[in-house]
C-alpha cells in the first residue's frame, strides 16, 4: 500500500471520491466504520441514508423515481457477529455468507464490479467481526487485461492503533474524470470520538458533491448511528 497519509490529504487528492468506506480508530481507542456518498448527477444527489427496522442502513431515493440497484441499496448490514459496510448490493450477501462461516475470499469472489460502462465502478466494502480486533477491506475492479473480468483485493488488518485508519473510495479523480480506484490507503486521523470523525470526514468532502455520511460502531444498529445528510 502507499505510504501513510493524513485523511485530509487523502481526500483532497480525490476531489470526487464517489462512495467511500473508512475504518478508523479514534483517539479514545474506539473503532468506527464510516460510509459516505458523493454524487454528480441529480439522481445521485436525490438520496439519503435510512435506518431499517432490522438494524440495517439503506441508501434510498428521496423522490418518486424508479429503483436503481446501482444507487439504491443496503450500505450497512449486521448478520450474527459480522458488520459490513459497502457501496452496493454485495453488502447483504457478504454479511450473510460471513455469518454463515463462508471463507472471506470465497464469499467475495461471488461479486463483480458494477455494470456501469464506461466507468466500471469498483465494488468496495469493509467488515468487522465482534469481538475480533481486525478489519477486512475488499474491492473488485475491472481487469486491465481487457477480458471484462474482475480482479479482487482482500486486506486483513491487524488491530488499528488509535489515530489510524484504512480508506477505500470508488474513484480517485475529479468530477469531470472519475477514474476508478482499486487500492486502499493507510491514513491517520485526529478525532476524539466517532461524531467528530464523521464531522471531519463530511467537511473534507466537496459541498457541491456530498450527499450523506454515517459513522457506526461495529455491531450497533443503524438507528443508533450518527447520520449526516446534505
């Protein structure tokens, strides 16, 4: 992975990050999972994060428009002792497979990048097993070989020390050139709490692009989370 960078610098280098997953341990030694959305189009901006009765967190349309599986999905799911965040329809199957004892890589290889040519947005996710202390981060990107297949990455971290984290975003370019991203970044964070971490992350996103964000402690229901909506 690239050298460790400050979260602010990492997001400044990605002015249009698309959707993002962040696992970080705040200064009080608590691990948090952060999920955020940015959007360029009116349809992408007409979204919100909505807690469901079963404890999951849904990305849904705020209008009467048709359902779009690439924009409307469960972004956080708890199954058994597993908590999973991610940018699409892979979240629930991954949580269920992991809770059912399926090997992490086997569970992940059942999914592909998003069918949205020409961008071919990567699918990204992070997971935590309570009471374990490590974090899983996965990504699937379109192969550069030109065969249309997916290439998979799976990272298992040791316990994240206070003030450190792992960041995954779908894009690393600008809104005019949203290049796909397929590598996690080691980052440092400076926050006393999950609320402060969420607020800092939100402020680092471009105000014309940010849509919604959430910070969750692994294992907690979405209804207990702190949400920010544009």
